[in-house]
């Protein structure tokens, strides 16, 4: 098991903007047309690269949220203006800097007063979560639910990162191992009817949006923004995969995430395991089903 590749996060909600969607669609179509002009076949790998690279080039990156919970949008806007001022010794910069400092002091005080009022209310109501709120407000770090170590098969405790990854690889491999003595019998011909546009459009329309991407970095918003053109290209790719009978490597991969059922557990079996798989794989499986 290896660490998942970090994919640059972009703001896919911007595809709801008509102008942004138009630019994205035009760039994607131009790149597909370029492949066609060169006489190249549209493969899954080429489609994946076109969708991901165009999204990273066209769409803005997600803005990082402020770590200070008392920070307001007004203060952030003033900070953005201050950052653009080149003359740090000028009157305008000093005046804006003083104004931001005053706003920060006021916002922080108001936020703290509100938090204290909520804690007092929770204390009077005998809410058990009141102590957690006090710890958070005082800056006390809560203990992580992940122990940072795991037990090997023989019961010894593993603390090295590489050993822990190898243990999870072993455990998950056993968990999903095919224990059947013989492969399932395939009755009759494996050839089926040609895949239709409607069969690909159906799962695209019902799949949830704003979901984490899989190892390939492709999400439904990329395909949905292309409307019927995207359905046509994806159908073309799926038909080729179906005809060859072989799944591309990244469509066969999943990113496994382990979630401890309670704090401090060190047994693999005391974790819930979820997997992030390619959105395109889900569509193909839906079509085959």
C-alpha cells in the first residue's frame, strides 16, 4: 500500500458559472479535436488527461479557509487589499493596517464572548460536551483518535510508517481475497449488445456531485459540464474498454481509508475501511449491470 497521490484541488462549483463552463467546454473539445485531426483514437488515458489538465488550467483553486474561527469576510477582504499595496511605508498602508488590527481585536472579542455564553448555557443544561468546548476554547489540543501504530499478525506493535503500510496491505489483501477454489463458470457467449448513449447518460444523471475523486482525479462535474458531448466521448471510451475486455490500471485502483471505531485501537479489525474508487469505474459497472 502506498500513499495516495496528492491531486491539486480545484473549485468545481465554478462550473455552474456559464462563462467558466463555456471556456472549459471549448478547451476540452479543442483538445479532443486535435487528437482526431492527428488520427489518434480516444483512449481512457487521453480522456483522463484532457479532463484533469483542462480543469486545473481553467478552474480557480479552492480558497483556503481562515484558521481563525473569529475571522470575518470583511477583514479578509481588507487584508487582500493591503496585500496589493506595494508601498509598505505609505500612509494608506499604515492606515489600512491599523484599521485591520482594530477589526481583528473587535471580532475576536465578540467571538470569545459568544463562545463563553454558549459554554455557560451548556453547563447550566448539564451538557456533557461542555468540557470539550472549554478545551477547544482554551487551545488545548484534543487527543487524536488515531494511535499512530498498529499490531502485526503476531501481536507485536508496529510504529514505523513503512511497516504499518505493509501491515495494512496484508490485512486488506486478505479481506478482499477471492477464497473460491475455482473461478466462476461463464455460461454462453461473453459478447453483448453495443453500449448505448442512454445507458451511459443514465448513471451520470443519478450519481452524486461534490464527492471525493478516485486515483484518476476525475469527478462527475467534469463530464457533466460537457453535457451531451461528454456523454458521447465517455460512451466511445467505454465501448473500447468493453470491446477489449480489459480495464485500464487506474480504473482498477482504490484509495483505502481506515477509520478507527473508537480512540486508541491498534487492531486492524477494529477499523472501518472505506475506499475511494474512480467515478468512471462506477459508471462502467452500472452500464454492465
